[in-house]
C-alpha cells in the first residue's frame, strides 16, 4: 500500500510539472529559472530528474523542453484540467479560485472516456474561462454529439431562444473590444432573431447583425428549460 501511494505521489508530481512546463511554453518561456520561480511543486529538481529518466523532458543548461512523450502527457493533463475548470465554473457556478483548485484534483483522475464526455457536453469549447486554449481531442474533430451540449455556438440556438454568453474566441485582433463596446461580452444575454444571411441578435434594447464567422466565435449557455 505504501509503495502504491508513493508511486501515485510521484506520478502526480510529474503530471503537475509537465503541465507547468507546457503552460510556460505557451508564454514562450523555457528557462529552468522561470520554472523554479513559477512552480507550485516543492521538489522541482527531483521531479525533473525523474522526468529525464522517464524520457519526458530534455534539460540543457538553463533550458527545459518537453520531449514528444512529455508533450503528449502534458497535453492530456492540460486538456483535462481546462475542461474540468470550465465544467465546474459553468455547471456549479464555482468561483475562479475554487474551480481552479477542484480542477487540479480532477485532472489526475479523469479517464479518457470521461474527458471526451465532458468535452462533448460542453460543446467542445476552444478555451477555458481564463481564455487559455483547450487542446483539441479526437471528439472535437468529429463533432458527433451523443448528449445535449451545455455550451454551444450562438447560431446553434433556435430562433427566438435566449442564451448567456459564456466566452468568446475572436480570431481577429481588436474584434473582442469592438464586440464588448456593443454590449456583446461574457455574461450578457442574447436573443437569436435571425440566422441567415447574417446572424441577428437582440442585446437588451439593441438589435445587432453579425457575420456568421463572428457569431461562430461566440459561445453561449441556453437560458430556460
């Protein structure tokens, strides 16, 4: 029992550090000093040595990079964490700190099947509540929904249906600020009026016409039963 517990602790440390290395790399940081300064793990050096022995990282001087195997591990952990964080924030209305803490625990225990189910239920979200990209899974490519998604694209609402904006993933720089200036921002309630040729919505007393490409960057949670 003690040996199994030690192995679980070691595995969790490795998964946590792989996630931290991935997150730093998203910011363009690969330095060992950056990792040590930002890490929440007490035994960074020991864990890095374990990861080197397992072929998960390549440490050269002050630079730390994930190997192919390390990237695969980190991708799975980051995907589970950000999906869990999104689920807890939306479904249980948890605060940012509590959702983050709970997601840290769930990322180690979610199976691939459950992760796929969560992703499908959320409507294959491209980003977590913090705006960080959620690595795509196979289910995101097929879009075969086996259950009613909690979050969907704006234009997937039915005509006359209302939805609250959960997050937006604008592809063009500056588009987010322009939409926000029109009252289209997370937390706002929209009512879908028209789908073609443009997507028309009502935001309060304002009626807006959006290009389909822009509407597809807006994700909402349907209001009502």
